[in-house]
C-alpha cells in the first residue's frame, strides 16, 4: 500500500486530535473520529465510530480532503456520531472484544453499543457492563439493542423512548443487557416477547427475573405479549400485593387479573394448593376482579382444574389455555 496508513503510521500523528485508533490485528483499525479543528481540519469532516481496513482508513479518512472522496468509499463507511463517553467505554474493550468474538461480531458489538450510547447515558452503560464479565455483558448489551431495534420499526431511539418513565438511565441500560442475555439463554422468541412489552410498567423486573432465573417467567412474558397484541391494556407486570405476600403476574387497567402458570407438577394437588393460595390472596385485595389462570396449550390438568374451580366455589375465576386468551 503506497504511503499506507499502517506502514507510515500517520494515524499516530493525529491520534488524540481527531482520530483515535485501536489496532485490532489483521490490518484492521477501530477508528473513533471527531471533527478536526485547526490545521488538521481538511482530513476529516465527519464524526463517528467504525472498524475499517488500513486501506479504507488511508483513502477515506486521512486523504479524504474534508469529505470530497466519500463517494469513492462506497459501503465501507458507515459512521455514527460517537460521544466522548462511548469512546471512553469502547476503546479499552475494543481489541479484547474482537479477539473473543471475532472481527465480524466484534465490529457489530462496537457499532451497536455506539448507537445505544446516543440514547442511554454512556456512564450507565459502562456501569451495567461492569456488573460481571465486561466482554460478555457488552455482547449482551449489543444483542439487546438489536432486539429492541427490530421490535420497534427498526428504530432503537423510539424503543428506548417507549420504556417506562420510572426507569432511570442505569435501569434502561440493564434492561437492554438483560434482553441480550435472555436471547442467549432462552432464544429470540422469549426475548421478542419481553421487547414487545417494553412500554409496560414492571417489564424491567420481568426481564431481570428471566435473565437471572428463568423458571416460569418466560411463560409470563408470552402471556403478557399475547394479551397486549390482543388489545388488552396492561397496567403493570408483577404488581406487588399490598395486603399479603406475592404479586399479580399481569394486572390490567380494568383490574382484571392474569396468573400465568406454566408449571406442571407430577401431582395436580400441588398445583391446586398453590393456585388456591394465590386466588385467596388476590381476593383479599381485589374482591370483585375477574381472575384468569392461564395454562399451557394441551395442558394435561386443564379439565380437572376447571372442575376444581367450580367444586371449590371460586367465583369469577376462569381456567384458560394460552390459545383461549
């Protein structure tokens, strides 16, 4: 490469004055660029973050002459605005990320984290990333951002704006990270269910429960997503009871209660005991509310549970399978 950036190391002369770089190996550089001022202004007329080959850096950034050559760069340039906070977060992790996940995935992680940093405080992102394995959490965060984007008309900014207003910046960042972790542990279908509930109060707690322990929480997300898609107005997920222990899985604005119970024990009496206790606690707080107990499709206990509700005098209580919602 004639006068190539790697051979000439010209980028080292401008590092810190507009182009910040991290060598990733294999002739690739992570470029975090900001608009130049002073004598170096002609070199870059854009700001952003991108992983480029040495040739592309040389031709499209260093010799770009204030943007005159962008057309010649084709699809190699896809730069988003990079904040100082994102640069501080990404720079020390960029090379380890690429080494751990490979260049293609590493590039995707870095670009998505940069996009996320335009909508959530980078300090909050950094705080959540440090709650465990930083590299793994960065990938979870990036995957979560991608999941939110595809579930919100391909607009990450729109999805973040739709999150419950009671969430602070750290809680928003943790929700995004948990979405990525859910996808890794339980698949995209479960993550999509949670993402579609993003504007409902309590969705952050549900996402945390799924990411940390799984159990019956993915089933709750599935039921909640179906209810929302069918036009039900959900007031809160995991609404705490005030007069007794426990919570309501899905509480509608009209005070209708949904208990999403996917658990199928070997002995139906164990299930009846748990459901009976829940119904009693719900009735103390909401004596007139309709209670819907949602079971998986093809539930082996379905008929017996319907008979049990009638036999025990549980009024305004309905047993339904998912397909009957």
